[in-house]
């Protein structure tokens, strides 16, 4: 339900981006599972205001997203972005990467159908987006399905700093298993702040000492430790606490915001955790909903970025990036630009906003349709209903 204007106005000052919403109230709070201490904002009203503020950014800026995505879902991603108030350019050839990246406001790197030529283009676009200060979203689709995909992901992450990594549970675990890659384990987060029971001390020691084997606190189950990939779909089921740990570890390892989707979506910046539940079980029967979610993350990040640039003055995006910090590092050690200008915190909340809107869209679609099972002959109808609901939420807010 949309927040009434009187309440919204009364909370306006304390609910602006860049502030710590009710941080003192949230200090020393714990997540629902009680496993991870966090100072993240959890007030329902404050979070609703953040989501609606991000929606407002999209409505006022109509961002254009550079989508380097897979051919399977291109049309669906483009239509979803239009329904959400943005638009997409889907350039593929490396020869136009810099020009297209320059005229868009966010870059999505979706690894669904990789090839050497595509990965080279992805790296070129991502590196230039880093240089401009544009948000980059990385979706490592099916990274565990083949050694080639793992190599592609490593090549991207070695050269491009993603502001958000959006993945499922299995993809997160594969990225965490890359040896001698990413930031050292000791820098991932402060393990002493984790409220781990004494009985789980061995897990704590594994987390501290070795991020290459069973490093996210999985149970001592061989099926969990040695995972056989199930293509682009996740074949593992982490507990809520394990998913929290994975998100925090992934964010810390790659110096980014981690968005691990599932029945419950978990978003972390390496220190804080937010959760989103709800949605519609039929979404799992429709190809491309994950790709659309990643594109929605890019759209919300672009809206926040454009509002930030606008607030800084009338300079162009390129002038702003050059005068502010034209020495942004790329690859895993990147994001100097983001940290300097407060954008890292914004992307944590834009990822949450995108996930919340997508879950609400799915839930409302599930309620409004009598399609009992999405499959042959009904996917097109389901997509249309999904886009209509999304357009309505962007128009009214949550």
C-alpha cells in the first residue's frame, strides 16, 4: 500500500538517501535468525520510504540501461524495463561498447550465453562504466555449469568492479570458491561480530582460515560440500542463516553488494543484511525472471546514480566522473569512486528496492491471475500480467 503523503512528509528529512535511517534504534539488533548482528535499517516505514524514493528517481530520470544480456531473454528484459519506466540498449559488438556505455546510465553484464567475443565486449563495457562512475551489475548465470563459464566469470571480475552481484545460491557458492581470487578472507568481515554459538566454533574457524572449502558454514553434508551444478538453476538449498553468511561473504570478497535470490532474497553489503520474502511460486516456471530481476537492479541503480549526479550540479556525467575521481580502479579492488561519493550505500538500498518491487509484482500477479500452472501457451499471458503489475507499482509506489 502506498504511504500516505502526510506520513511521508513528516518523515521526509530523516528518510533521505545518504543518512542512517534510525541507525541508533537498529544498533545491536540482530537478523531474524539471530546469527548476524547488523546496524542496517529495518523499520518497515523507513524501508518503504526508501523504495518509493527510488521509484521516484526512476520516474524522474527514465534511465537507459546498457544490457549485455543473453539472447534467450532479451525481449523480456527490454519489455520489463519499459514497463518499469526505463529503457534498454542491447549493444553486443566490442567496437561500440564505449560509445553505448557513455550514453547510458548503468551496465548489466549477464553471462547467460558466453563466448570469447561477448566476454571481451563485457569487459570493455564494464571497464568504461567503472571509469565513468556508472553502476555495473553482474549476473553470473550458470557459472558452475562449466569450467569455461568459471573462466569467463574470473576474467570479468579481474577487470571490472561490479557494484551489485545478483545471483542464485549455487552461483554465489561458486564465486566464493574461486581460489586466490578476490579479497583475502581476513578482510571479508569482522568475524568477532558474528553471533556464532560455541557449538559452531569449527564453522567460525573455517570462515576465518579458508574460503576455498565449505567456507559459508554449510552443514557437513557431502552433497553440500561437493556440488554438482544444475545448469543455470540452483541445485542447492541453503538455510536462511547460511544464505545470510554467503551474501555477507560474497559482498566482502568482491567489494560489492551481493543479492542472492531465492524463496527469500538476501541482500548484503558485507556488513549489513536485508531480507525480502513473498513473491509467487510460478515465477520459477518462467524462464528469464532472474535476468529481469538483474535488469531491474540495474534500472534502480541507474536512477539513484542519475539523481546523485543531478544533485551535484549541471555537469555532464562524464565531467562529473572526471572531476570527482578519474582514477577509479577496476576489477576486485575497484569502487573508490562509489565509496568517495556515497554511492555504495545507495546501491545496497537500490538492490533492496528492486527486489522488493519484483517480489510485490510477482505476488500481485499471482493474486490477480487464475493461471494455475505456467507453461506452454500461458507464459506470454503471464509475462503480460507481470509487466502490467510492475507498471502499476512503479506508478503508485508500494
